[in-house]
């Protein structure tokens, strides 16, 4: 059983360390020392230099004591969204929040603390286990850049778990969408709005016509699309000639993702052209979808572990991306586990105290279950 006081104290300690995306150095150094104190082999990769950050991904490895057991990966990310400085955690009526003017940082320190505590209990109680690999990623927020830029050859696990989802401990995300980034630039023609408006082609109006025609929001149970930002124009007396739009499409089906992306491209290009302008559409793949069978070892083991400690296993799909998308694409089947964090990325973020403990117990139960199974 985990040490609840130690978990709570460590959670408080870590959330109070500022850890902006691409500036995770301070919290990484603290965690490096914690892993070293556990006699776990620790290294840092070169991702920081690739993404303009001050820190790379942390990789830790604990050799197994059970040769035939599977090697298991645990991962969580070190960075937080803003504002993540001067966080003051508050515990009231079993709920942990910030003081109200920052995020809390349960996304994803709840995952980090659970992994660290599970490793401590394994050492303290000499629990039999297979190889355990831990990857604490950087720059997860805003593009999964830590996992995206790491060397896949560094991964040494049969399957893994990303502790990085809302939902109660016991929830197991076995499928998530891929995402395409879609950048649209619409070109009209500049003119004086009062003297010669007929000589201009209003790029904002062109954009409006295309936006009225494009399918967005919930497309089907597997597919979504969103127009995220629009920028253009400079003054009311100038017919605007350029508008920039940033959008995305997601789907758990590669075919549906391709179809929705193509639909958006065609609508912008053809609608704008028909109205006398020109649209330039650039499409970039952010990450691939993944689908894990409910009978896959990574899912079955998590279900077994949850039941062993009285948690109700719930297998579900997600509409969001995580580092698990990249780990799956690298050949390590990785499910995402709910940690109980709620209202993340807002000053209203919170986590139930009991969930903070339960996700630690869940991680430990997975290690125990893996140590009792065979590859």
C-alpha cells in the first residue's frame, strides 16, 4: 500500500515548481534526484535541443527481478500550461485545488507522483517485477513535442501506460484519434473601402463564405473538426486582402481523417476561387490514431490490476491526443489511464485527494500484476 502522506507531500512539492513548456529544467532536476535516490538508472535525451527547450525527456530503467515477466513502460509529462508559477495548492473537503489564480498542475503531476510512489513501494517491499521503464516527457502541452522528437530506439518495453487523462482511476483509454493541422491563407485584393471598394476583394468575406460551407464540430462518433483562430484586416477603411485561419481535423479512423481533411481543403479552395480570391491550404500531420483491442495484453493487465484493488475498470475511447499516440506509433502498445484530474488547463482545475492516492495504487497494482504474468 502506498504512503498517503508521502504522496500528498510530494504532489504539493512538485506542483509548486514552475514548469512551463520547454522550461522544465528545475522540476526535471528534482525528479532526477528522486530517481537516483531509488537507485534507478536515469538518463536524459537530446529532445530539449531539438525543440528549443532547456531540458530533454527523462528516461529511467529498473531491471526486473522476474525474468519471464513483461517489460512495462510508465509515462507522464513534466510540463504544465500557464499560469503555472507560484501555485498554492489548497485541500478542502477532500478536494485539492489551487488558490484560484493559477492552474493546479494535476495535469500531469498526478501521473508523475503516482509513478514515483509505485517505484518506492516496489523497492521498500521487495515486490517481484519485470523490467520497468519510465519516461517523463517534456513539452507535451501544445503538440506532444517531447514524445514526437524522442528516439524510438530508446523505448525498451513490451507495452505501457500513460498516466495522463481526466476520469477516475480505473478508466483505461484504449483508442484515441489522429490529428491533422490545417493552415489556410485566403487572398483577396486590397482597395480603399470608401473611395474604390468595387476594386477590392474582401478576404474576410471570402473566409466567411468558406466557413459557412465547411463541416465542423462533431462529424461522426469518431471524427471532429474545429476552426481554431482567424486573423485578418487592419483598418475599416481598407478592404482586407489577407486572412489567416488555423484549423484541425481529428479521427480515430485514418480514412475518415483523410476524408474530412480533404473536405476542408476543397471547401476553402473552391469556395474562395468561385468568389474571385485564392486560398492556400497547408496540411500537416500532428500524430496518428491508435486503437488497442480490449483483449490486448496492455488492456487486460490494467483491467486485472484495477479489479485487484477494488477499482471499477472502464474501457473507453478518447477524443484527445497524448504521448500515447506517439508511443503506439513507435511500436509500444500504450493505454492512457485516468488520474482523476478535472477541469484541466483552467484556474478551476482540481483533483480529489482520494483519486491522487488511487492512481498511485493503480500503478503499483499494474507492476504487481505484470510481475505475476508471463510475456
